[in-house]
C-alpha cells in the first residue's frame, strides 16, 4: 500500500514538472509573439507586469533561448518518472531521429519571426514549429526513459550483472608473476593485472585444448621466473616447445643469477640432444625408503590402474621386489652399478639366482619375505605371478637409448643447489608416452626429494599436461614446499583427468591445497567446482508484465554465482577466470578475476622467429667423420648386460664359498 502511495506521489510530481515545462513554452510564445496577441486583444495586464518584473530582476527574456532551455530541463525531469506502456519496438535510432527533429524545430525557429510575411502568418508558423518540436522532444524523452528502465532486458546473457571490478594495480616483488589483462566493467574496458605475488602457494592452469593455457600463462611463468633468477624443472610433454623458450630466455637473462645456471635436457628420442643422468644416483639415496619411493614411482607410471589399488598384494609385491634390487645395487661395491638399467637387467635374471643373492644381505631379508615364503612353500604359481607383475611392465623399458641416458652422470638432480643452479627440461613424446613417462617419473620423484630442503635457491617446478605422468609426492610438495621457496605450476585440461590418473583422494588434495588458479574454457563438473570456488554475489533481477493498458517492471536482488558454470564453459581463447592468493604485507582485496590475458602477439612472433635451436650436446662423430651413435649406444647397452651377468657370477661364487651362506644355494 505504501509503495502504491509513493508511486502516485511520484506521478504527481512528474505531472507538475511537465506543467511547468509547458508553462515556459507558453510564456515564450506570449513574450515573443506579443504583437499578435495585441491584435487579437488577448494581452493580460497582470501577466505583463509579472513578466516585466522577471525581465528586470533576472533577464529571463534577454534571449529567446532561456525560456526554451528551462522548458526542456523541466521536460527532461518529468520524463524520469514515466510509467511503462505497451510498446516493445522502441529503438535508439528512433529516439535519435526524434531528438534531432525536435531540437531543430524547437530551438532553431527564431528566424521565422523576422520573415517578411504578415505577422499573423509568422506567429502561426513559429507556434506550429515550436509545438511540433516540443512534442518530438517529449516523445524522445518518454521513449528514452522507458528504454533506460528496461535496459536490463537487453542484457540477455547477464553480462553486466556478472562483471565486476578487478585488480588494476601492478604488484611486483622478487618472486611475483604478473600478467596484464583487459576486462569489462560497467560497459567499459579496463586495463588490469593478475598479480601472483606468492607463486610458492602453487598454481593450477586448466583449459581444454586450444584455450591458450600454455601460450598465455605457462610460457609467461617460464620467462618471468627465469628473469627473477629461479632454478627450474620443466616437464615438456611435447618436447621441445617449452624447452626452446626456456633455453633462449636463459641466454638473454643469465645476468639475473648470482651463479650462472647451466641448461640441461633429458630427451630419450634424440641422444644427441640429451644429457645423461642417473636418477637413482647412490650419492643421493640415504635410506632404503628412497629406493622404495623410486620403485613405487616407476611401477605406478607403468601401471596407471595400480594407483587406485595401492596396498593390494599383487601391487605391493613387485614394488617391494624392485625396491630391494635398487637398494642392493646401492650397497654392492659402493653403488658402482646403481643405475635403473642395471636394476631392470638384474630383475630379468633367473629368479633363483636373484633371490639367492638378495637374501644373502640381512638388510633385504624382511623385504623379500613374501617371495621367500612362496618359494619355500612351493607356491610356484603365486611366486611366478609376483615376479611377472614386476618383469612384464619393466620389460617395456628395455631400450638402448633409454639405457644410454639413464646411466651417465653429466649432472645431478639437485637443481636448486645455490652453488650449481640448473634449468632442467625433460622431454616426453606423445607417441611413446607409456614408456617415457615411467622413466621421467623417476626423475620427478628424485627431484621432489632433493629440492624440498631449506637453504636452497628459489626454484620452480613446471609440469604441463600433468596427467601424462605420475608425479609421486606432488601433493606433499605443494603442501610443504612453500617455506623452502619451491613454486609449483601444474597445467592440465580438466579435473576429471586428474581424478582418473591420480585417484580421487590425491586429486582432491592437489585441487584443495593450490592457492592460485587459472581456468580457460572447461565444462561439466570442473566448471561447476570452479563456479562454487568463486562464490556468489548480490545481483539485480528484473521481471516485466505487459497487459492491455500498461507495462509494469519490477526489480529485485538475488544472491547468485559471480561466474556461473555456463560462462566458464564458453570462455573465448585467451580469456581466463580464476583466483590468486596474497601475502600479509601485500593484500589483494579482489582476488578473483575474469579477464583476457594480454599477450603481445607481434613481440612473441618476433622472439620465436629469432630463437636458436637447442644445440647438440653429445657428438658421436669419430676422427674420420663417421657417425657412431648407434654403435656407442649399443656398446653401452651390451656393457650393462655383461656387467649384470658378471655380478650374478661373482655373487653366486661368493655365496658358495661362504659357509654361512652356502645353504642358500641349495634352495
């Protein structure tokens, strides 16, 4: 009831404003057409005195324009309270035409009064144009008011409601990654910044193929962190896309490091462009648990389905067997033969020799008890199943090129050693993903152990296409590495990929412990999860009712998603939504963003064109100019097999000649 009274009161005020406007028009006609009114005997003495008084005190009639301006001002005010009517075909074009015609006729008709025509004709012509002009402007004002009142109905995708003010400050520090953006707010494009002031709280970059996550985000992470002196580990699924960027950017910015870092590459496809590194270097294995971690990583990368079955007997058995072999090679002759290829070859020897040798070491007896129980109990089927579970997947990794890369010692994996910082790029190949991912996963697990220590150089771990590799200990690295200045950036397409390849529990931990998130176009559950993460905001809602006599509009407020899932599912390439984290001393009030990340395409194209290829690292050309790569790699492969065969012979001889161990040979 109160609302109806308020509306009636407002309508009366608007009517009063319009009456004043019309009064000013009539006064204009009366004053400037006074001679005609005299001839018609329509002059009013009292009105004359009032108008003359206004002229003396305010100069109201010193120009023909003043009364017209007052008339238009009050007309505009009266249009603000216009009630809607049944009219849906109002357009800005129509309003503009009416305004132009009306203002021309209303304001620019003063010359009519000076035409060499009878005075009555001039006045009639003047009044006609003034009236028509006034009516046109009044219609334009009414239409404009209705259109503005119903402007929300034009925003059918609710873009205006779902736009919000974002961070426009550039906030830099010695660790930050800063990305320039453009975003829309209140129908205006703004320049903004996404400030990752604390990259050590980890970053996830999501997006379907082609959404621009590598081009807009991951590449910028690599470039800016090199410029700020980070040691880096980069997993390059489509080698050498990211590696080339890192190599060339390092060439330009070596001066940003106190100790110039060295650039290393692991590439199984092309040994000429690969350094050699032993991921189970005995120097960095201090406990048998290190061997277990390495075995765990290898076996789960080779058998992704085992990730969901951790703890099962036929999953744990081959892992324990491989761990025992790795630790045996660590303690045998001070780790002289402690490499992963040696472990594979040792595993593939006769199991009677293998178990005899391993059980001769007291450190390994407990690890091998499940196998020994089956062997001594005559459960040959069970034993063969346990051993085959290890042999069959590992046999896929028997490759001369892989053996070559994994048996050298060109560098160590402590990439953030302040005295010898490194930028390490490991390359995968989508065509050989199942084989290479297992070997690379071993490098990953060792690096996680080595870099997550105090007193080391700030470092960055960048994993693009994360689900293509099992990165054991990744959840723990994200949760604990912040204080050790390790920044983690993970790129993948969808949460469902992570759930499939890492299991629900580990995937949830990764999702929920990451502080910075970028998302290009994603769909389904991932889009819904992100929408929930960004929260809700109070939004305006408008409803319209049209009947035969009137049109009524009601506006209400409702708490709704700031960035709904449907919007995330339809993002344009290069446009990202997300949220960043801040620091105590660097507060970011608006952490959420929905913006296009600005990339200088011309600059990037010019840089890419000038890139140098990663040079060949190993030369297999002899003095005569012959390429001996295959010969050298095969020679290394055969050497490993011979060394393992000799280990078996020497160890069996040792056991036979030792009275305390000779009984093992009879088993």
